């Protein structure tokens, strides 16, 4: 059990300075550009005409990338600063994206609506994550795909630690716990918790990607950890027919 609530997490993210959202980038931060985005788009393939839910969309960078590739996108984000930025970008750069300010755990989805649901670096930020997962799956069409990324639970130590140690150190792996970040918290859970939750919710796992950073990029940016040891894991599952 965690010692923080969904509401508290949302409040934390709502207090993030506005310049963080503004400076996040049109393709996300470094790890999203070089690790997560390539994995997500490889799993998605051609999204032209597809209906996609960007669940926990943040400032909307992924929603915009998907819309520019021809998808019909809905983005959900509870954090005020992130949602406001995403909605304002849609007003100035209309791409046909619908944004909703909702908590994924209490949101009431339209059943069987989306071809894909993407939760990019989201579930580990939700203390009560099972309702959010179930809502995402409920929103999928039969045979639709849930694609989600999280901090790799087996190797969660910050990449900066690699600079002076040269290895990743893991303790208390089996203990679910709250971990403080620069902004907000995330929840550590064993990898099996996520995998079994997806299976028990009626999905079959199709692919697991542990993105590896290109060696030259890693050296150029002093990010060797992400060449040697994965910091993230991306999972693709298909919703089975009822």
C-alpha cells in the first residue's frame, strides 16, 4: 500500500511551474525522444484514421505527434498546468485533438471506442492505478491494443547515479512504496504486478520492449546507463473479445 493518494499526486503535478510544460519539447524530453517514442511508434505502425486515447497525456506532445500522423486523438490529463498547456496549444495549432481534464481512475470511459490506448509513463504515477488500468481497457475496442510505458521496476535508480558508480543498485524490490521525485512522486511496484494486472483484466501480452539507447548517442550525452541497462519498459497488450 502507498502513503499518498491520487488527489495528492494530481495536486503535486498541478503545481509544477508552467515553464516545465512549455519547455518539455514538441517531441518530449531526451528519454522520450530517443527511447520511448521510437518504441511506441514501432508498436503502433501506421495510425492513419485510427482512434487513439493518450491516457495521461501531460502537455500533449504525444497527442500532437499522433494527430500529425493522421490519428483521431483524445488526450486525458488531470494536472492543471499540463492540461492547460495542451488545451491552449490546440487552440493555436488546431489538430482536431480532444482534451479532457480527468483522473483516469475516476473517469467514465465510452466503452469500446478506441483502437489504441497509450499510457506513456503514467501508471507508476497513480497510487490507485487498477481502476485507471481497467478504464483504459474498457475504452478499447475488442482486439484493440493497450500500449504503456513505465520506469523499469527492475532498474529504477536514477540515471545520474551511474555517473559515479557505473552500475545500477536495487533494494527492496518486492516492497510497493512511494518514491519522491523532483516534481511529484512515483510508485514502485514489481514488474509482475503490472503484467499480471493486464492479464487479469482480459488482455494478452503481445510485446515487451526494453529500449536501449544508441551507443554513440549515449556517449555524446553522458547517458551510458541507458546503453548498458534499461531505464524504461514498454508493454503492448491486446484486449480479448468478451
